[in-house]
C-alpha cells in the first residue's frame, strides 16, 4: 500500500527552488500512526485526536540543522479520503509560547499552488521555499483546512501540543485567540532543509522509551543526544521516530499503537532525507503488552521463547534492510522493567535477557548502546535505578534519559568531543558495549 504512496509523493515532490543548490536534509520528523486507534483488551480507551472543521492548526517544532530552503512532508497514508488544504505557512516561532515572528511568515505551495489537496493513502512534499533557518530554531507551521477533516495520520505525544484556531484561515496570525489544543502533530511528519553539503542524519527508531514518554519537553534521549552533539560542535540531526506502545514484531498481538517497527522501516526511516545512521531500540512492548493482555483476559502468561524469538528475527531483518540501503546500524539493549504493574513476569525477564544477549553479540550491528547497563540497579538488576525511574518502573525520568544519551558514543556519528573545545577530553569508546567516558 505504501509503495504506491511513495510513487505519488515522488511524482508530486518539488525540485529544488530556482537557483538553489545543495542537498535535502531532514531537520525534524515524527512517526505517524492511524487515527482513530483501534481499541483492544490492553488499550480499551486509546488516545483520540480532534477533528478539524474550517479551522487552522498550528504546529511548533525545533529543527536540528539549518539551511537556506525548506520543504514540508505531509502524510495522509492512513486517510481513506483526500484532505483539502486551503493555505499553509511557515514562520520562525517566538522564543516562548505559540506566537510567531510575523515578519518571517511565508506561504508554502504544492506545484505552485497555495491551495492543494493531500491525496488519500499518500504523502506529498511541498515546493522548496527560500527560508533561512539555523539549528535549534523553533519553527511554526500553520495549516488551514477549509472543510471538515479527521486527521487520520497523526503523531501523538503527550508532551507536545498543537493549537486549533476558531473558524477561518488564521495562518497569518501572530497568535490564535481563544485557541484549543490537541496533543501531537496532524499530517506534518518531516521538515527538510537544504544544506550546502550532505549532512548525515541519525534516525532513532523505537517505542515510548524513544518517544520520551514521561520526560519533560526537550529531554527524551534523542533530544538529549542531539544536545550532546551540538555541544560538541557536530552537526548531526537526530530524528525521533518513536511511537508510544509500539512493538518490533507484534507476533503475539499488537496491543499498542502504530504498525510494528518492521513495517515502519521504509516510510519512517529509509525515506528520511540524509539518513545515514539508525539507532534501533525495541522489544519491550512485545514482552509487556501480551503479558498484560493475557493477565486482563485471565489466560496463561506467554512463554519466554515465544516472546523473544520474533523480536530477534524482526530486529535482524530491520538491521539487514537498513544496511542494504546504505545505513550504518547500531543496536540497543532493553532497559530493565522490574516492578512494572502486570507487565513484568519471570518469563518476561527471561525474554528480555535473551533479546539483550543477542543484541550484544549481533554482528549485524556496528555497535551497541547498552541502555540496560546504563540504567539498571546493580543490587537489583531486573529493576531500574531509583534515581532514573519516572515512577512507573519502565520509563526513565529526565536523568534516566540523559544516562541513555550518554551511553551513545559520539564517535559513532563521526563526532569527536574535542571539536568544540580542545580542553575537553576525548571520549573513550567501547564499540561493542557502547559506553563512553569523558
């Protein structure tokens, strides 16, 4: 299905702007999922998105690399019907809040038209627009939907909220009056900028632990890794393609959100402009969600081998396919989750250890970030250290996510800490365990 969408997207994608020279690089991105999410025994009341009717939606984001031109990737892969877009603008966001620097406001087009249709079950790129951006700047994207639409392709993130205006086209407003908010992002899945030279991009593929569930804004592990790179003077955007509750294989049932990572690889990783590195973390939902579903249904708990084997096979396939497309692939061990209500069982812990043992030795990975070693309590290895625990025993807090970011050697990405300051000590790299010292 999505192969057709890519063909349509390629046909509609605009060439570089007249006179522009350079390479497209993804500066920001998220992974969409289907709205509405189908309820199941484990997720009886999934999160819901709000419909839009003759309104403008404003979405705020921060770019990881700068450039002189910009284009947006709009995704309607899950939409059964096309969506009419009356206008779409970009502007630099004010330092705080949801207002914009109106002097920077510019209209985007698709095939030269300000009003266009986002096709059903497809995705498109806007035309290239001359627009100066620098790494770390906040960008505001405003879309006016003149009719009624149910945003079917939607990234939900409890930390990020988009604004919905009252009736009418408010794409040019400094701020919205009496705005309502909704979590996540509608249709917007990537922002590309044109860089003078090819810029390598790291894509972090994962679940809620990658998406940053229970972190404060800006403190997911991909965001903190991006900050480390920036502080070291290295330009490598880190694109967070995590989805809460997402499995790797979903072999025992997909009780979370979004297609399994194995199915998401092509649209969410391989399609990222400039993707050079993949950091792959997944499998805890393939253990915990079937366990919770069995508990809710009063059934026997899944066997450890039945949980671990499909995850290992899926991780292997993802890594192999990514390498075939020229990406350098790094793996990651599953953090401890002992104490997680209804998700942790002895069988589940055996499955986690089995997966981690494979990850640490897998030749398909160029290196391994040992998040298990970074977070576990030495006195209780099945549990996360208290200082890293957000409180649910499976998701780290900000400090825990920082420890994960520190476990990724910058040298993997061609970055040396000394680039920023000769007085900073070089990171000591352990290729197979993914530890780094300063």
